C-alpha cells in the first residue's frame, strides 16, 4: 500500500514539474500561481450572450463553384455543416482515444523567448486540461504533427474539404512552404487572441469536439480599435479571454461604428468555419475542444497572397514562382500581372 502511494506521489510530482516547466518557458512573464490566475476567470468570467450572425451552409448542397462565388470571392466568412461527416476524427479524437494512442507523444503548447517550441506529453496535457484553473490555459497548437513518425497518423483521420483543396502553396513543396496546418486542443478559457492570418492566406477551422466562440471583424477595421492595450490587459493582453472581457463589451455599445461591427459564431462540433484572408478574428474555447485548422492560398486569394509573399518572403516567392510556371502556368500569369508597388 505504501509503495502504491509513493508511486502515485511520484507521478503527481512529475506531472506538476512538467506543467510548471512548460508554463515558465511559454509565459515567463506570468510569475507563479498569482500570475496565471490574476483575473480569477475560472470563477468569475461571464461572457455576454453569444450570437450567430454568420450564414451556415450544407456541404452537400453547395458546390465548390457556388462556394467560391458566394463566399470566397466576396471574402465573406461562413460556417459549413456536413464537411466532417466521413471523417474518422469524430470517433478517434475524443479524450480517451487520443490519450490511449498519443499519451507519450509530445505536442507543442507554446514557444519560449528564443522561439523554440515548448512541448508536453499528451498524458500530462490532458491531466492539466481537466484540472486547470488558469485564466488563459496553455493550448496545444501543434504545426509539425504531419512530419512526425507517430503523430502523422492524425492526417489519416480527416480530409480537406473540397472547397479548399486547390492549395497553391503545395507547389512550393512541403519543406519550403510556410507553416499551414495545426492540430488544436484546449480547455475552456484557452484560445487565440485577435489577429489576421499571415501572408493574406485564408483559413478553415474544423471543430471535431467541443464549442468555440468567434468574433470576426472586416479587413478595414483599424488595429487599435480591436487590440487590448498593455494598461488594460497587462501581461495577458494577447489572450482571447482578456479580449472577450474587455473589448467585446465595447463592440455591443451603440457608439461602436457600424462598419466595424463584429460577426459572431458559436461553433459547435462538426462545424467548419471559413475565414477569408484579411479578416481580424479571435477565438475562445467555451469547453474542452479539439480541432484541425489549415491556411491556404487559392486561385481566388492568390493576387493578395502573392503580393505579400514577394514583399515578406522573397526567396520563397522565387522558388514558388518557378514551380507554378511549370505546373500551373495560368497562376504564374496572374503573378506576372500583380502590381507589386
């Protein structure tokens, strides 16, 4: 009996050490328990009632051509139902099965100050996810799972919805292309702060389990209107939950400009959100959630993505252009016609 207790104590100590180490590396500015629970959101965070102000469409009833015409070309967010119906993920990505299959695999849940990944084994992360009282908990956002010998099995569990399959960055090559796919998992109160996706790319986010709260703002929205200041948010200014407790209430006031009014989504399991390039968005997990998300360059958003890639990643743009010229000459022609000034 004594030896069992000792084993349990050692296991618990190991868990606490791993979590404390990950926290201190991922968020060194938050010192100790006080830093992580300063706002006591676990006890006193109440969200204003969420709304659904984004169209929902049926995957089986809207063709790719119609999707491009109605949503991608006019750059309108939309929620897609039914695109995950054939996925194994809906069965395989529950906590029990993820734990069983991946418990000893390490998943990225942050970055240290030098840009190195902070990782936790799935078994420790799950224990943390189910017990944490942190204001804005550590969040698995793993972009390298596809290149890992064991974690790459996750790729077998989902298919890219047909609307998003013509991903032009694929021509740049798997090694050269910018990071583009993430396995995402976190508890209530975790999330992604307000941001615009890089290089003008669009994204899709498929929620397999859980519930996510979204707010999206048109590309013309001034950054300072939707950003949390250091004075208000302190060390947690970049966290989704701080955004929802400070900026969101302002967006509901009569004084908030109508042209910058947010679109809102309460995303349920089985739904996929399309985020057009340039849209500001912030996402909060309402309960334990598991999702997959990918960014892409398509023939529709290519002119903007090309412009930003030439400006921000010139070496990549040259490699990409050579491949496109050979394999998608009609896209290379679009590149030639883009005004880069």
